[in-house]
C-alpha cells in the first residue's frame, strides 16, 4: 500500500520577508501543484484546493 499521508507547507512570513514588493493589504491567491509518480503522464499532476488571503502589516 502506498503512503499518501504527506503534507505541503510554506512559511509565508519567511518567504514574504525576502519578497518585500508585496504590499500590506494585497490579496494573495495561491494553489499548490504536485507530481504523483504513481500515475502515468499526463495524469501524474495534482492541484490543491485554492486559497485566498490578505497580507496584513
């Protein structure tokens, strides 16, 4: 059986510290793309649910 219990994460605060061009109040739309080697191409890519949030000071 294949273990599919992995997680994806990103420390946005750390990433934003080196991307100062994103201003406070900006709305960010994000989505993860991943590759699943358990499937043959082109069906081996997956997309996460979408996420939208605002940058606050």
